[in-house]
């Protein structure tokens, strides 16, 4: 009789543990235009929504993660990658099998990703390395000499699979925002800020920085420099990393969105660009050839890209309830 009672107790205990774990791992519907996630030191992942300059949500959707977080897959097949400073290996979340461990040969730090493009940091007293994970091996993309990961020890990855990394002469001095693909560095922007950050992520082709100053800042690209935009209130709550879901198509991967009604002229242009009278400024977004949102001056219906470097730009105009895209060549 005692054996039966003990067996019953064990079965009920295991059922309760599994039930509790299931309750803590409830994925919510995902909107890749607005959703992002945070993770804390206890491995709890919360889902948030950023829309119209404000953030809401905060439901805990998963437990059992590490201290870092990146996202792979799409809204119909959500998969999170994570790891911990205290253990060797990478873990990822499979909706059908929970967290699965992937062995690695060394400890990796914070990560970032988009679909199959997953990047990791290896950080030590004198070692600062950007790694690309190809699903089997951690490949070295760059190794710093006399530089450090600065501002935030995190990686934001855009829809082109490019990693954006903040660096500086010391861990607390930010002076550069470097851009990598899996083959090496492809660009860099000068940037300075004093905020202490715990994570970064991309949403709708904009890089955001989460700080312990209870705010998220958009990163604004202007020519060869970058700066932080207006803060969006967001309590930090001891988060250790951030990640986001993005649509798989990047702005610059769209070849043409023809629309004969709207005309932008002159195109090509050496300076000013004239917009139609019926177009609202609030419905216009401008992206550079790297797919990054930039701010341009407006004067009436005149858009002024004169301070931007020469090259291709993409103008998104909200018209008749849907976005239209136009290529503009700056000479």
C-alpha cells in the first residue's frame, strides 16, 4: 500500500512539474512589425509590443532560458536561441520539444540573430571576438585589437543577416557602431553615448538600444555617423538581453513598387526632392542603401537629402492605406 501511495505521489509530482512548465511556456501570437522580447537573469522571457512610440505587454511566455536571447524562424515557427555566461553550449527552444542543448567548445556571451544568421560574442579581459554560428561551428568574423565591446555587450541583426556591434577604446567608452556579415566587417559609423545598455534589437529596419535608464532609444543613421534618437519609456527590470521578430523581406531587397500616381522629382537629384502636395510628412520614411531608417529635413513639400552621401535611397510613402516604395538616386 505504501509503495502504491509513493508511486502515486511521484506521478502527481511529475505531472505538476510538467503542468507548471507548460504554463510558463505559453507562446503568444506574434506580430513581426511590433513585437520584441526581453530575458532576465532567471531565464524568463517576456513579450512586448512597440507601436506609435509606446510599449505595452510584458507577458512571460517562456522559462528555462539563459542570460542571452536571439530569435530565429518566423511568426508561425518561433524558435529562440539562448546561452549563459556560466556554461558551455547554446540552447534553442523547439515548440515541440522545449529547450534543447547544442554543445560548443567554448563559452559564448550575448548573441543576436535573424533566421539562420546567428552571431555570438566571446568576451574576456583582452579577448573580444565576433563569432558567426553556421549551425555546427562558431566561425570567427572579427577579433579586436585595442578595442572592446562597449555600451552594450549585445548584437543586433538586421533582415540582411548583418550584425551591428557597439565598440570603444574602453568598455564604458562608445565611439563606433560596426556592421558585419559572416565574412567580415562591411561598414562602421561614428557614435557616442553615455547610457548603459543591456540589449539591442531591430524592428522595422530600425536598431533600438535598451538601457538601464528605463528607456529604449532608436539609433539614427546620418551619413557616416549615428546618434540616439528620442527615448521611449521602458523600465529595465533587471533584463539581460533583448531580441525581436522581423519580417523576412528587407526594404532594400524589394526591387520595385511601381506607382504612376506619385511622382518624386528631380530623380536623380543633387539636393532637394519635391513631394506631392497631398502627401503627409508623417507618412514618409527614408532608408539608405544599408536599409537603415534615416532622418531628413523637410521644408514644406521639399525633402532635403543634401547632407547625405551619394548613393541609392528608398522612400516609403503611406498612401491609400498601404506603403509604396520608390528608389531615389542622390548624386
